[in-house]
C-alpha cells in the first residue's frame, strides 16, 4: 500500500505533470495555423435546425442571404420587373454594431428599397474587397445576362455591374477566402454547372454540369465550405419534401443529398432559398413559409454541421516541423463577435475551467485550437517561449508554497495530537 505521505507526493507530481502538459499544448498550438472543414461526406445527415428569427414578407420572396462582419443581409425579390424595386434588409449579426454600440442580434439595422436587383438569387461577401456580389439569375434587362451586381455592404447601395458570360445566367455564388476565388452555379443554359472564378471574375475552372443531380427541377443559392459546395434544390410544389445537396470540388461529383427537417408547425408551404456559413460549421438558412392562418413569413434557421479543425505549422516560426493534426472542434455559437483579446480570455477560461472540473486533454486541445483558428491568432515563438518559462516558474513557486503549507498543516496536526495525548496521560496519572 502507498502511505499518505507518498500519496500526497504522487498527487503533487501528477499536478505538476498536468501543468507541464498544458503548457506544452499551448506551445504546440502557438506555432500552428488552422482551417475548418466539414467532417466528411456524411456530415449533413440528421442536421438539427433552430429558428432564430422570423418576420412578415413584404409582398415578395426572400431569395438570398449572406453575412458580413456586422450584419446578416437578405434580399427580397418583389417582382421580376425592372420597374419594381427589390428590398434589401440588414440585421445586426452580433451584440455590438460597427461603432461598438450595444445592439440585439437579428434586430433590423437598415432596410432599403431603391432599385431592381433582377431575381437576386444569390449573394457572396468578400471581406478583402468589402463588397457583396449578387447573382442575378434573370435578365429582365437584356444587358444583365451573365452578370453580377456589386453592392456596398454598409450602405446597401448598387456600385457597378460585372459581366461574367454571355452564355448563361448565374444562379448562386460564394467566395473562397483561402484561394481568393469565387464559385458560381449557372442556370439551365449552362447545364447547372459549377465554375470557379478568379479575383477578376474570369472562369479558371469548370467543375462540370449537375442538372441530373437535382432532387427537384432547379437550384437555389449556394455556399462553399472547404472542398464542399452546399445548395438547396428547388422542390416547391413537388410534395417530396426539402433537401440539401453537397458536392466535392476536388472530386467533381455530388457526394450527399439529405432531407431537411426544420420542425415546421402550422406551415402549409415552405421554400428554403439560400444559406451561408457564419462561423466554422455554423450555417444560416433563409426559408420562406406560408402559414395556415394565411401569413407569408420569412424565417432564418441555424444549424451546426460537424466539422474538423486542421492545423499546420506556421512557416515563418523557427523550429516548426512539417505535418499536421486534425481534431474535432467544439460547438460554436453563431451569434456575437469578439475581439482577439476576448478570444485569448476565452482560451484561458477554457483551460482554467477544465483544471477545476478535471482535465480532459482531448476536448481542451480542440477548444484551444478552434479558438485560435477562429480568431486567426498566431503567437510568435519567442512570445510563446517566454510565456512558457514564466508560467513554469509561477507554477513551480505555487507548488513549492503549496507543499510548504501542507507540511505546516501536518506539523500542527501532529503537535495537537501530541498535546492531547500528554493531557490524557496526565489525567490518567492523577486518577
């Protein structure tokens, strides 16, 4: 058996080892950069959608949605008529606006109805150019065939028109930040093909035609996440339910077609129109619904798609080794934006909370790496090394003090027991 003194030493040694492992983990993550990606072809099975917002429509159909740094933006096509202006709405995305003032997420920030945007079937936001690119789908104005409209994300004003092709119209669009490229889907004139555009909106790769893959007879807007393209097929009026498709860019094929369940109650007709990715794995969908009481509503639904965080050494950090590790990332909330300082506080909170509850290194590693990747925090090696040395010194001092306190307490208890024993012996001698 292990005696109590030896047991206390083992406990202290265990705490020291855990502390060193935590610091080693921070050192390891500090020299890594990461990206999020959907966790395989089966990731869309059994998605659970939560309604986060609804409001009455304004006589049209909300066709598209995208997310900028501070806003969720939707476009409602009032009519396919060049003389009827469409409606653009901006809702607060987080708990503060662009000026740092407190706001309530998903409350209306701005709404404009000043011009037509054709069918406004899809949108993509590019944070580098700070512009929104609108897939028109129709060309009620003849010269709009094969074009994109450009929108200012702050004022919601029209900026200019970009011609992509004269051979087809564009159904949907999304931006790939990693490659600085765009993915579009054409209408039937282009065989519902997916194409990759460069930063100048020239076609650099054709991914093939996908008309035969649709559960319905057309497609809605699309979203791109890593190697995958996601979209909703148009099944309205077919009485087969709603679906979500997923395509692999690298394999140039459809890899999944999953039924959708939004948990409707009192809904007589529904049409999922568009989706966008808010944070890694968190998607927002816009759905138009007709209710039993005759109301026409637009709803926003949120879901979490299983995803992985992949990390590779940062090239410019000395001592980094080739290779990578993929971990399962924790669930992230869709709403709310935080600064990098908040991100670091969250990391420390994650560590300290797990120390109190009992350390789970696998989940803690995922939490730390996901936070660092989400905030794009890259810690210089010198900073990390200094942090590790200082923290180790603090830890050793703390453990030394803790061990001293334990020794003092044990000595006091021993002396108290000895006094009681002597008092008891003295009383027995008197009697």
